[in-house]
C-alpha cells in the first residue's frame, strides 16, 4: 500500500477554511443572546447557502449518502446531512457554556466509564468525526471525578485553545499536543492520575503509508484507518472505550460508551495481533453507529477512493467556526 493511496486522509487538513475566530465570536454572542431556537433558524439559512454554493462539499455528501441509502441522494438528503453537522457545531456554544438543561441527553454504557474511574488507572476514550464530541462533556455532571485530556496535533491544539477561549474563556481543556517526544510521557502522567485520554481515530494527518493505515471493509468499500491510536493504548497498557454522541434531532443526543479493547495485561508478543483486532472492532462499532444515524458522519472528503484529494472547498462554516475542535 503506497503513501499516495490514502492521501485523502492526510491532506484533508490542508484545505483553507472559510471562517475565523472573529466570525466564531460573533456567532457565539448571537447564539447566547438570541437563544437556541432562533439560532437554529439562522443555521438553516447558512446551511442552505452552502448547499447552493459549495458544490464539492455537496458532491461528497451526496456520494456518502448514496452509499448509505442505497439510492441516489437527493438535495434534501444532503441538506439534512449538512444541517445535522452544523447543528452539532452550533450546540457546542451551549454545551461549552454548560447549558445542559437545553438538551435531552441519554447515556448508554456509562458503566464502562464508571469502571475505569473506579480502577484509578485511566482509559483511552476513542471516537470519530461522527456525532458530537463536546456533548460527551455532559457525562461529567454526574461524575465529578472525571477528567479528560484531549490528544491532537500541535496546529489543531492551537486552534482548539483559541476557539474554546472565544466560546467560553472560563472553560479549561487539557490538551496533549502530538508530534513531540514528550507527548507519551504527558499522556502517561494523566493516566496515572486516573484521567481519561480522548482522541478521534478515523483520520491521520501524516503520510506514513502502509504502516500508519489499516485497510478494512467499511460501509461497502475499503478504507484506511489509523493504527497509531491503538498502538499507543497498547504501549500505555490501558483499556480503550469507544465513545460517540449521536444527534437524534430536536434537542436529543444519545451518548454511547462501549468497551473496545483492554491492553492492561497484554503480553508484548501479542500486542500486534490485539492492536489489529482493536482497530477492526473500532471500525465495526463505527459502522454500526453510522448505519443507525447516517447524517452524523462528518468526514466531508472522499473517505474511500484511493488517491482521492479532498475537495477544494471546505465543509460548511460551522466546521471553520469550530476551528477543528478535537480533530486528530
């Protein structure tokens, strides 16, 4: 497998974004001042604009939805897809300001988080660009001992810090910047204190070819998935919990936590096999949730086509406004 084959995974981040922190600050103030119902009306107009004037994003969304629906995707299908994406970004404004009272939040599998907290050795919380990562903050309301540090690449870490400070300066996020020798030691320090390490594991920013990506069947085609998150979990000898916050319409989110792997007692000679098994289970869980809520898939580039370059145009402005929060 050549490096070029999965260039779409590593070059998605190179696109310039429409939007900046000034726009985010304005959107934040308007959303908090006008309230979520009025903000959602404005959001529909913004999504309609991008449906009309972002043809590359529209084409990629339609191709994905056609794969999922078993029929050619229509304009209203694409509109719904973009609206769900924009809604989850818009809702981050309220979630970061701890307005959990605005939402119907239903937790499934919270016992896996409780078990990891009780063990006191931490765990890795692994998600994807699917649903809302920020809504997972809500589980901390009933678990005051829960602390999550987010692992991401350095450029994204700077974007996250700036974006979060814009949305709510009082919010403090622990961010571990990848790509540095000390990143693993920092992660180990958090885990030893009983904290969780959160990351998204469906994209890679680096072109490392076959060693970095595992080609697997996914939603009717083959796609490359990063191996490094599971390798890191194996090296740190910690359990891994799959996580996702699925938007179900209106004000409802379903928070799912599922046991994915446990490398706590894995012998060194068995790590490679268990890492492969963990990636396979991760992909199976992601596919299961994609089929249950297809509009929650937020990879707006061709995830399957080998050698595909991402679209020249960015995803809708909500993506830009979020400054790629929690991208890995």
